[in-house]
C-alpha cells in the first residue's frame, strides 16, 4: 500500500554574526553548507546580531553590516521562502530563553570555553558578562527551534557540545523538552586558516587584512592575497605535516573544485607554488564572481530586503514561542491570566 503521509523533514538551524563582510572561512566552513541543506531539510537561519554586541559595535556601521550580511546570505542562495531567514534581535524569545538557560549552566562550564578565553585576551578592556554567557544565548538559539542538525565550522564545536549538555540537563530535570542537536562539520573547510599565519584560523577581526579573503574582495585583491600567502620552502604541492600553509590552500582548492588531495597533488606534480597559488586564486575569484554580482543587485533593492526579514520574523517567532511557553510552564512560572 502506498504511504501518502508527508514525511516530516528534519530541522537544520544555524546563525552567523553580522559584524563585517563574511570571510572565505565563513563561506567554506558554514555558509556553503547552509545553502545545500535547504534541499532536504526544514532550515532556519539567522543573523546573530545579539551575539555581536559582546564586542563593542559602532551603531551606524553595525546597522549597515547587518543589512549587508542579510543581502549576502540571499546572494549565496538562501531562499527566503523555502527557509526561515530572520534577524535574531527581531525575536525576543532568544533573549528570554537565554536567561533561563543561564540558570542551568555552570560557571565552570563557561570558564572552559576556548572562545571566551581567546576573546577576553583580545578584548582585555571589555570582558563583559555577555561575552561569558554567550554560549547560553547560542544554546537558546538552537534549542528554541528543536534543531536536529547545526551546520558549523570546527571553532563552534565546543559551544554546540555545551548546548547539548544544557538540553540533556533540562530534559533530565523536568521531562523531554528539547531536541538534543547534532553538529554538521564539513570534512574539508571546517577550519580555514589565516593566509599569513596558517596556525591561526582565518578571521575577519584579524588586523592584517592580507590574512583573510572576504566575500567582497576584488579579483585583484584575491589574487594578490593568495600570491602573498605564507607557505614553506619545500616547493612541492603535497598534503602533510609541517606544511600548514599548503595544506590550507589545498583545503580551499578542494572545497571549491571537489577534487581530492591526491588529485590535486597529481595536477600540480613538478610545478611550483607560484602556479598553485594562481590556480587557487582563480577558482576563488570564479566562485565569488556570481555571488558578488547578485549581492550588488540585492543591495540596490532595500525594500525587498526589508520585506524578507520583516516577513521572516513572525515565522521564526511562532516556532520559538511554542518552545518558550513549554519551558516556562515546566520551570513553574505562573502564566498570565487571559
Ligand atoms: P561566526 O559568526 O563567528 O561564524 C559563522 C560560521 O562560520 C564558521 N567559521 C569558519 N569555518 C571555517 N573556517 C574558518 N576560519 C571559520 N571562521 C568562522 C563558524 O564556525 C560558524 O559556523 N556563535 C556563532 C554564531 C551563532 C550560532 C548560533 C551558530 C550564534 N548562534 C546557533 C550556530 C547555531 C559564531 O560566532 O559564528
């Protein structure tokens, strides 16, 4: 007998901070995956603008970056009808659940977060409470939507594990409330490294702009940055120990072309690093060109962008409210009379 019951798709959720132009690291580690997952999953994506103020933001630049990030996500192929793609600060349930989860997370757990340690070293003059409790807000983001899968780069793995622990703890104290999410971390691309110091991850907050490629870099800038990329003195394109720079370039090349490391080694056998760097630069330029063209078009239509995020907020809110109400009831809050 034929089964006509529609299959409930699994839910995917992820977010990104709109604090500047996204990097090639953001793209290969996470965003490329966001787009692909829309085919088979019920996807919820957002710009994590509440997270962004854990580091001081200039208000005008912040507003501009948020709109620009929204346009970039659409340019990449996030479909605002197929997926729910909203702005975190438009849905108040995130901040509300984050408060509740703060009270189910231990000081010791938050102290162990490597991102907190790194960021507090970097912003020693502003080690604010938000920076410390940031993972509770991220847990709220994920758990509100009962996400099954969370596509992220490797640097967010520890935060995801904490979200899982918090979900398990809450479910254990009360009764099953939250779905315990799983991370989706790509095999290649999960940790794209700085082009100037390949032992450090590529980051848009790096002072040295030659260390990262942004989604809006011109072809000329991209080629220049790859040509200057730090490698080693062996002059042989092969993946291996002590070759962090080349390994990173091979990772980038592999992510974009789909070629395996073996295939890349064969392709560049007997050829120098100059040739290889040019080839990596060219595939990146070609990958970004159509995205940049779509981005420029979208940025001309602010009314369309506003329409998309305005319509997305109540769709997100409807899902989030349901979970939040359940949590409030289980914790024992007295409901408002009607
Ligand atoms: P964020 O904004 O720093 O980065 C967004 C995504 O990009 C990935 N990423 C990288 N991947 C590979 N190589 C790199 N060099 C690289 N740099 C960044 C990140 O792993 C991330 O997946 N806390 C999160 C945002 C967030 C979130 C969430 C994510 C808020 N709430 C809920 C998932 C679910 C962050 O700051 O990512």
